[in-house]
């Protein structure tokens, strides 16, 4: 039982090691654009999840602590869209 609790505690610590990064995305016009942005963010090492809000022109990215927001924006820009880190 002690081993299970320690494993569970370690898992919770790892899960909480993520941080949320908000990005302003420019140039998304349709669902296909949003999908492209999501896929580009998903290819960044450390990113575990990306939620794209087409109408609002933004993305919320869940990433491991230490993942650089600049790397996320670089991936979005490489896909052909504007990107800036929001507060």
C-alpha cells in the first residue's frame, strides 16, 4: 500500500508540473486553420495539449514547466500564422 501511495504522489507531482501558456494567434480564418495551428503546437517538445479558440484568435497550451513559449510561437509562425505570448 505504501508503494502505491508513493507512486500516486509521484504521478500527481508530474501532472502538476505543467503550466498553461496563452497565445494570441493571427490569421486563423477557418476550422482548417485552427487544426493546422493545433497540430503545429502539438509538435513542440513539452507540449501536452493545445486548445484553439478560432473566434477569439487565441490558443491555450498546456506544456511541461520549462517549455519555452517562443518555441511554441516559432512553430505557429512556421505554419504560416502570427503568434504572440499573451499574459
